[in-house]
């Protein structure tokens, strides 16, 4: 069963790496970022702060290190993605729709320094 979880995680991660280029330019869309803020406030705010270290890292740090594909893959499968990056994650799956997933990833990346 563990092997199946790994394969599913890998396939999900690969899909976002491959398919994420379709959404690569959305990170600057104000409507998408605004929706991402709403999703953040509803689902993520308990553990994350956009600018300061909380239970999770600040978005400015995430945005500096990750692509939109990596952010979406991590949100989709935190444990599998963290393992592929060489560390452990305490983040739980939050089960977002594809639209909300893109929106919150775009919101996170809006903290990238220009």
C-alpha cells in the first residue's frame, strides 16, 4: 500500500510539473490573487502568515524558492512533495478544488520580491 501512495504522489507531482506551465502566467492576475487570499483566510491562516514564520514558513520565503508548479504540488500532497524535496512536512492535505489550488498558489507567489 505504501508503494501505491508513493506512485500516486509522484504522478500527482509530475502532473503539476508538466501541466503547471499552463498556469505559469496566472500569478499576476489580480482576480486570481484575490480569490487566493479568500482561500488562504479560510484554509491556511491557522498555520501560515504571509510575511512571518508561523507553524509554516512565510510566503515570501516559499515564493523565493518555489515555482507555481511546486507550490501547487506541495499543497496537493504535502507529505509526498516534502519527501521528494528531502524533508518532512507536518502540513495536512486541505483538499482544494483545482481552481482554488491555482488561486492560493498564485496568492503565495504574489509575495515574491520583484
